[in-house]
C-alpha cells in the first residue's frame, strides 16, 4: 500500500515545481526513406549531445511504431521548439515533434 500523502506535503512539493519543456517525437511518413539510417544517427548524436550539455534532462527513446521518443528539456518551450526544428529527422520528415510546457521537481530521476 502506498504511503499517505497530506495536503501540506502536496502543497510543499508544488512550491518547488520548475518549468521544463516536454518533447514528444513521433515517427513521420519518411521514416524509411533512402539514407534514413545515417540521418537517424545524426539525430541520435544531436540528442545525446544536448543531453551532455544539460539541455535535455531526461531522454527516453521509445520502442513503438508511432512514438519515437520523449525528452524533457531544461529550456523554455520556444527554445525547445527552435532546437527541434533543426533536428535532422524532423527536417527530413522522418519525425514530427510536439513541444509542451510542463513542470517537474528538482531531484526527480529515473531509477538506476
């Protein structure tokens, strides 16, 4: 059974929320175009570089025929949108993206 969470605990946590940008990457119509493997490798290199720079806090590739991945970015939605507009897979029509404002809590992490 889960621990009891009080209203005060919820309010205290809510006060620590910080803005982030949630990026949803969907496979596009050109996913299997000629040269797709090389373009996807450049996409991966770019996303991992953004993670190393701290622009992406959490990077989650997704094993799906429709959803390609999820990223939580530490930049405002406008900047995240600009970053994703320059993505090699997005430019090639292999992926499309959505950027949404969201909030998160410092210290949250995926378990090791």
